[in-house]
C-alpha cells in the first residue's frame, strides 16, 4: 500500500458501553474528510459495534489496541489475531509504549505479534518511541531505529505494505507536552532514511509514519507540516468527536 495520510485515534481503556456508543454516533455524524484515512483503536469489547457502525456506515476503519502472539490456546484474558479477523477488524496496534512498559512487551515478542497479525490478514500500526532519559542522552534516533529493526526488519517487502509506523515519544504521551514539529520531522526523516538505506527506497517511500504524543486541535497543523509526518495517533483528543474532527481536518488540509 502506498503512503497515505492517516488520522488514528486511540481510546485506550476509556468509555463505558453507553458512552462509547454515543462517541461512535457523534463521530459518525461529523462528516469526516474523505481524502484522508481514519482509524479508531477502540476497546476490544466494542470492536464489533465499531465495525458495524463506523466502518460500514461512514468508512472509518477500526483497530484493536493489542493482540496475542500465539494463534490460539490457553492464554486467559487474551485476544487472538484470528478473532479480530473473524469480525472484520482490519488493523491492530502493536507495541504501544503502555504495552511495553506495563505489560513488559519486548521487541522479540512484538516481532512475533506482528507476524501473527499479518498472517491473519490484519494491518499493523507498529509503535515506537523513546523515554525522556534516552531523549536527554541524545541516543533517541539510534534507540528508536533499533525498535524498528528488531520489530519489523524480518518482514518481506510485501509484508511491509501492511505496516504503518507510529512514532510516539513516551515523554509526550498524555503529558500535554508535545514534540516540536522539528523534533517530530527529525525523527520521521531519520527513520525513513534508515529504512531506505537498510531495506529499500520503495519500502521507505511507501511507509506511512504517524506522530503520537499530545496531538490536539491546537497543534495538529504544525505537527503535520513536517514532510515526513503522514498523520497522527491521537489518544486523549480522540475522545471528543469535535476535537478529533478538527485534527482530521488539519490533516486533510496539510
Ligand atoms: P495522547 O496519547 O495523545 O493522549 O498523548 C497518544 C497515544 O498514546 O497514542
């Protein structure tokens, strides 16, 4: 798949059923721009509603926020990629920093999750990003490059077409502090050129790289001004339909 503008929302573990349905209805009523691709990563328990209401009615895709690396089996509480595929969920987020930090997911495990997701026909939004400590040490580009190498470099050229990368500096997630447009562009350009030189120009050119970390209506246009920033993965600001619409509009105009 070639490079696309993508506005992705990540609800994380927010919204009870009635509120989730209301937000889905509110987003359905907003008439989102058609020239960008929109994805909402909603809690797994609501994915079937999302498929029926968002995908089938207004063409917004849904994503799971995680899946297990094994095909099936005795993994109480987990969700298999094949289950997601069986209800027509097209995307899964893999490697979000909250999964890495609170559930100890490491690069090797994430590489397996990517394989299982792709084997089941899902597209993957693969997250990467450095802590504040690593940013301050100046090793951020090397660190994030290694996350990409370990998580994705075993894939074939064809498989890369089902990958979207989301760069999310941990120090900017949910903190209100955003990377500057220059910091976002610098990392995105560095990742794209690393992928071009170590994999291929075609893979790098076709890859959509999203920025995540306190994107909101007031800073979205600036963030999207970077030529290597293809969209955003939005947490808190995706929980309000109007705010998310403003971000989608800013991406559409970028
Ligand atoms: P935030 O979250 O927009 O609330 O910072 C982004 C994310 O974690 O995907």
